[in-house]
C-alpha cells in the first residue's frame, strides 16, 4: 500500500480543484459549442442575415405576429 502525506497547501489546492472542476467543465462545453457555431458557415451566414434584419427593422413583435395570424396568445 502506498502512503502519501498531503500538506495543508496540497489539501487546499485539492479542495479548490474539486470546487472549480464543474465550472471548468461548463466553460469547456460552452467553448466547444461556440466553436461549433463559428465553424458552421451556413449558420454564421444566417446569423449575419438576422442581424441585418434587426438593423433594418424587418422584424415583427410577437404581438404583431399574433395579430397578423389572427391568433390569441393563449391559443398557442
């Protein structure tokens, strides 16, 4: 059997690592998702076009869309 002796600093570092690992995992997942989006040429073009629609006011509010479709919010 192997015995190890952790210093108080080692124990603090291990506790910190245990606390931060889930945060780091979440950040890594977000980074991977961002890279996926950035590498998808079609999706990026669509996002750019959507940004242009917003700038040029070519969007309908939710309320205007419902009115145009003759719907009430509770029907959806």
